[in-house]
C-alpha cells in the first residue's frame, strides 16, 4: 500500500482509532493522542507493515494496542526509577472526575464499570460493542485465540451488566 | 439491562468521544529516520577506509639499500685493528 493511500485509510479510521487508543490508555486523552501519533509515525515510516492477512482496521487496532502497552510499560518503568509513581496516581485520580463530568451519566456509568473489568475483558467488550467488530476480529486485534476471546467476552459482559445494574 | 441497552450505552460513549477526537494530522517524517540509510552508508564507507588504511603494508625498501638489523653487533671494540695491516717498518733493522 502506497503512503498516500495509507494516509487516506488511517484518516478514515482516525475517530475509531482514537476511541480505541483511549480505551488502551485507560481513557487518558494525552496518552491516547501520544500513542496514536507514534502509531501513525510507525506506519507511515514503514516500521509497521500491513500484510493483508486481516482487515486494515483489525491490524491498525492491534498496532495501537501493542504500542499502548509497550508505551505504558516504558512509562511505568521510568516512573518507578524516578519514584514518581505516587505523584502520578494522585494526578490521575484528580483528573478522572473532570473527564467523567464531560460525558453523560450513562457514559460515566459505563466508563466506571469498564474500569472495574480485567484488561482483556474490557478490550473484547469495547471491540465488539464500541467498534462493532466480531469476536473473531477482536481476537485477531488482541492477539488471543477465538476461544479465549469468547470466554473474556462472556465473563466480561456478565460482570459489566452486573456492575451497571448495581450502579442504577 | 440487556445487550441492546449495552449497545446504546456504548454508542453514546462512541458519539461523545468521537466529538472529542483531535483532528487527524499527518505526522511529518523525522529527518533523522529519513537520513538513516545515508548515514549508515557513510559510516560503512568510513569504516572501510579505516580498515584499508590500517591494513595497507608500508612500501618495501630496495634490496640495495637493505641493511641487516643486527649489523651493529659486528662493530665490536678493537675491530679497526683487525681491519688494517699493522706497519712493521719501524721495527726492521
């Protein structure tokens, strides 16, 4: 795929990619934007190549997920070394209510319930419900087997519904 | 709450977050990355030149100009006496 063609394709997917990056970064906007920029640079520089084995969206989401995880690991390690962990937690807790206030009550409830799920359960549910992917596509984006994705989906959905009904 | 309501809640979240999405900006190619192949080539060429220069043999001296490196050992004290004939005229009668 040529660079211009790829640019157009990722521009079309940009809103969905941003939503997925937000999900991978615990709904931290700054981190999500940074991850997305790094992903675009990786793709346009040819460091991440689309080989056509899945849909472009599935592949792009896998790259975003991988980049977000490695960036989060690097950041955590850096903060551990510089003993900034405690300060970061305080900042994050302080910014959460502001972000939640901007969304409606339903969204805030959903986001809170999603935060309480395990990472893979949250990921599969967001890929299926938020991004309208099939469980097979979600499994490919998450680099897990379809069976594992189904289990995460079932358990996650059950817990999410319980959380949301409990919040009501 | 069933699947449909869950879908609605996610759709609402997607709508809200899509509105907050930053504008798509094409990231410019980093100059450093762009120059990487050129820099690599230049480095390889420099390395090659250094290797060639360090392994190059010095020019061989001419055979007529050659001198044994242990020649100085032959210059022993009193050697000049052996190289000349002693003058015995003075002691003849």
